[in-house]
C-alpha cells in the first residue's frame, strides 16, 4: 500500500510522547519479587538502569488493571535488587500480597528522552514506511543486538529493520505516528 507520507516534512517529536498514543499510558518499570523484613518492605526487580532509579518515580501503580497508587517512603539497593517501603504497607503479611505484581508508572513521569533518542515503548505501534510511500506495517517490538537495536515490524509479513539513525531510520514523526526508513520490500 503506497501513500504520500510527506518525506519533505520531517518533524521532530513534539511534546512528551506520541500524539497517536494516550497520555494516560502506563509504563512497567519493575515487579515485586518478595518481602524484606517484618515491617512491610518489599523486594523489587527493577527494569530501570541503574536499578535504583525506580525509587525516584512516584506514584507506583501496583496491581491489576489501573493499579492502586503507592508512595515510596523508603528504599535502597540490596544485593542485585532493590528494596522499598510503600506508604500504608507496614506489615509483612500485607506486603506478601504484592508479590508477583508489576510496578507501573504514568508515562508522563518519564518526560522526553532528548533529541535523537527514543523510548522503545514510544516506538511500538508506529507505522513504518519507506521513501516510496510503501507501508511495511507497525512496530510490534524491538530487539537489542550487539550492533544496534532492531525494529520488528508486523505487516503483510514480519520484517526486521535495523534501528540505525540517518542511514536506515530517516525520521521518527510522533505527530503523524510514522517512522520513515530507507528500506525496500525485498529485504
């Protein structure tokens, strides 16, 4: 399917996230893996880098669907993980109920990653098109390899497209929800 995507209008990201995705999105930043001590502290596996950065985000949304908001009142690195105390969780048995729960935060807390940098979760769902206006489909996920990250694009077939700025990825336009690539159908 060919459409005119206006390659001459290469817009930079505006605002804090894609216009095509709701600002109320939540981002998973970790999970509760266990309890620590008898006063309601929990062990956390953090997806942030470095792991202790998870303690900076408030509130944590823990639980099913929207999740209950929790304020982190204390935390530290401990071994290979992080421990945290959550407001209102002062008992080991109550903390135990949180084990296995994901920890999410509102997307708005992350801000803008900066010019030429992108959060992977912001790229998922964007349409990928080449200079001829041919749509390859939408970004389903990204893979990390030793050389560069790779877009996994689902369309008429699954395509793996290197996320190499300037040579392959020509632009990311969040206002129009597209990624422009220098790539051909037969690759």
